[in-house]
C-alpha cells in the first residue's frame, strides 16, 4: 500500500517534469509514422483504430499501437504491446523494454485514444518523443498539441475530424 502511493507520487513528479521541459516543434513535415496509445479496459475496437493509419496514408509497418490494461490478463491482444501498472518501477520509471522503445520512437503523430484519467496513460503520452500529439478531450490540456472533442465510442467521427485538421495543418 505504501509502495503503491510512493509509485503514484513518483510517476506524478516525473510527469510534471516532462511537461515542464517539453519543447513543441511545429513543422509541416508529412505524416509517415503513427503511434497510438489506448486503454484496453475502455475499448477493444483495434481494427477501427487501424483504419486511422490508412486514412492518414501511413503504411502498416510505420504504425505502432500500445494498450494499457489495469489488470494483467492472459488474453492475447492483437496490438503490438500491452502494458500494465507493474511495468513501472516504484520510482516511476518504465520497466518494460518494449514500452520504453515505443516511447523512444520519434513518431510524426501520436494519438492518445483514451477517456479515463489513468496516470500511466498520461505519463506515456507525455513521455513519448512524438513530434505532434493528438488526443480526445481531457481535463488537462498540456498533454496534446491538438485536442479533438468527440464522443469516445465514435471513432469514425474522430477519424474524420483528425483528417480535416491534419489537412489544414498541411501534414498530409
């Protein structure tokens, strides 16, 4: 119990440090790589999320998806990596090598597709080296460069709005 509170406090501290030191690099480079972070407890509509890549003209080998599950289940997921709260150390650092390699990739665009306020998901969004971050509406606006306010279950509406905005920003 004490370790869990210490872990949470450490993650929050690291999260605030990352958000304070973040430098946004706005450019008009075309989107070639895409990363998606999702919450497996909220959705399992992986195939619809994959269509976002084809809508943005991103090849499937340049698409990486990770998911968060609050409980470690024996289910197999069809996305690249599924991580859990145990993938973080007591001092708030990422323990999972695959998860760390996802964070180190310099995606042209990162989509944070989750609605619940989960500390680990927010940390991954902030810690990602993505050049441009997009998410659905959340309370804290510091995590994403573009926030699209749509209903969580309406992925097609999100996809339509995303396409509209990246076209205006000359990223396609």
